């Protein structure tokens, strides 16, 4: 059984790593172990649970779970079932490229290799703590590289702003607990600068980008530049990522699998990090 578990996950890691190229000694190359072993490696859940407290954009439909059945049946066995409903974009979720790019991949079209592979955890908490509207810049990314090495091509880049532990307090996480169109201008949280998004695409050829806030663009954005740059390059985005405080800066893999909604612009995401012990 152990050999089977190692082999199956090694196939995922190898498939992701085969496209990962890059400069020798780079951060993501060091993050790519020879094998992923689920019997010994540490698994970190990167998704918030979906429940009545799940945070959504102020104009989006919240998550609801409606009980259909729960209890003993006439046949003498227990049975439970529910219906659920929600907007695509809320909780820990995927932004498919089509979300901000006409003709971009929909949720069901994104290649699996884009959703799995070696990852890095870029800590920008100090800058974000000083400015809740901070835009993660090229300078921030280059500072991380000076400490940890070049981000290799085909990496998954996670941005740790420090907003994750604020979940699910809407006022602290989003900047406002209000709902509706009037609440949107009151949103305040960090995001990725347009220039940094272009740099990640052109200079590092990233697979995907994730962040521990409600949007890859900061709360005060009105043009959603980072979304548009990444979407045009077919780079999926993972938003409301949890647990980044439990990850190292490097030496781990990410597998982020969304609900496979045909034609979807996004959807709920179950993401996990596999950390090499």
C-alpha cells in the first residue's frame, strides 16, 4: 500500500515538474523532491471550509446548505443528503482565466499541470501590515528571491499577506462587513500590482498564482489589472487561500483542484500543500 501511495502521487509531481524548467539552483527546483510520499510528507489544507460564515464579494450570493434528509429510514439505515448553492467566487476558490479574459480557459478547461506542482510562499506581511492597500511589487518578489533564490519557471506562486488569520471576520478581512454595491468601494485588502503580474508571467512563466485575500487585485482596485494580465496569459488564480502560515518559503508542492464546472469562470477549490519532511 505504501508503494502504491508513493507512486500515484509521484506521477502527479513528476507530471507537474516535467514542465517546470528553470535556472539551476532556483527556489522551485529545490522545492521539487524526487518523490512525494503521502506516508511521511506533511499535508497542509489550504482551503477554508464552506459554511454560513464563508466570505463572499459584497454583491455575490453566499453559500447555503439546505438539508434534504437526515435520520433513520424505514429500511432501518441512516441516510443524509443536502443541497448547496453559492456564487462561483467566494471562499477558497479558483478564478479561471476566462473570468477576466475573453476566450480564456474555463474552469473545466484548465490543464491539470497548471493546478499542481512545485510552489513558493512569498511573505509580504510586513509591507501589507503597514498598508492594508499594499500592492505586491516586483521589488517585493525580487527581495524574496535574494533570500531564497530565483523563482523557477512553471512554479505556483503563493502570496502571504497575513490576511488569512483574519478569516472569517468580514470587517477585518474585507475592510467592511456591509453587503451590496455600496460596500464595494469600502473594500480594503492587499493585492498584486499589475507590473508584478506582468513580471511573473513574462520573467518567471508561472503556472498559477494564489493569495490569502479575497482577490488577486487589492480591494480598492476598479480596473482589476492583475486579473486581466494573468487571465490573458492563461494563468489561473487561487483566492482566499488558507494556512500559508503553516508553509515554509519553499520545498513544497501544491495541488489545487476546483469543482469542474463546465463553462465556469471559477468555482470552489480544495487546495493542499505537500511539504517534504
